[in-house]
């Protein structure tokens, strides 16, 4: 054989040949023989991420409000097996389970399989895009791929891996997969809020305030407002933390007290 043939799914291909003969005076030799030639599939192709310095992106370099994204490049290497290469694409399954604002990202592939896009769950915002190059199917290659981060997503403190899966396939269906080495680090401005100051009087309001609690009684309610400024990530939850049993302190750090009468009519000092 001078060139490989297609062995679908690694199957053996058999060629059945019959032999006919005659002797030197032209007499046909009876009982034709058969010859079977078996061609086994050869080596499968290989693919790997061979980036010398793995992609490492900091979300702090983003500025979504001014459409500032961050792009870095990596290297993916393909190695021929016995057959020519047919394609290098992103896998249609086994992509990383990532979230933005607690909602799972949704992946879409281009028609040629070489571009993968991660969108928010409702599809309105693009988080990142990765693109593979076209390949030369007849040689080993080191190829450059692109990864562009457009918006932040939910991130661990030490950075979050984005292990995108790629697949190389040869002309008779043999394949190999690899994981791209990509890390995105949490960054950018943190959420901030101003301090909350409340001034409460012990003297009840002079006007019945039924809009507050509906009891049609004067009360000592007071209202205030505060401002929360989001960082790169959306604010999805806010809570007021109250420690059960903790002392109530005044502005000087002294515990508040209340003087009341006990069951026997004696004055009693109670710490609040």
C-alpha cells in the first residue's frame, strides 16, 4: 500500500481475491483458490494544548460599559495518525459548567464548529468567545487559537479554569480530544455601600402613621436610605446581618439599658 484507506470507526477492511491458474500446456487448474487481504486501521490522530505560557486573564482589565474586552492567544498542536486530518473543532458536549449571576452559561457553536460562544442564560450578553484556526490535514501543526473575554462571570477567589474541550478527527472517523488551559481571575472594583445612620426618638410621632405598620397607633419609626455601587459583577442579593443576643451599643460604644419595674414594683435595670 502506498496510501491509507478509510477504516470507518477503526474497523478492519477485508479484500477477498480468487486465484485461477493453468499449467504450461494451457490446462486450467481446477479448484480456484481464495486469498483474503486484511487491512487494519492505523494510529489515531492526537491533539493537545501546547501553550508555553497558558492563557491567564484578569477580569479587572475589562470595561464592559466602554466595550473593552481582553484577548489572549494559546497554541494547540495536532499530530497525524495514519490518515489525513479532517477537522479541528470544539466538542459538542462536555464543556465547562460556568455561571454568571448564578445562572448557567449557554454555549453555541458556529456551523464549522471552530467558534464557541458563551452567553448569559437569557442569551442577551456574550461572556466569552473562543476560536480555533483551520487546519492543514496532511501535516503535524502548532496552531494559534484566540480567547476573548467580554464580561465577568462567577469566579472563585483563586481564579476559575475555563477547560474548553476540543476534538480532532481524521478522514475515517478516528478522533482525539484535549482540554484548553485557560484561567480567568476575579478582579475589578468591589461592591461598595455607604454607612447607614438611623436616628430614633423615644418620643412617639404626634401623627398616627397607619401606612407603616397598619396598627393605627403613633410610633417611633424612622426611615433612611443608602447607596450600593456594584463592581464588575452584578449585585444579586443583599441582607442585613443581625447577631442574635448581641449587645445594642450607643455611638460611644456603651451598652444601652432600660429601667423598668419588676413584678414586685421595684426598679430594675435591664441591659439591651
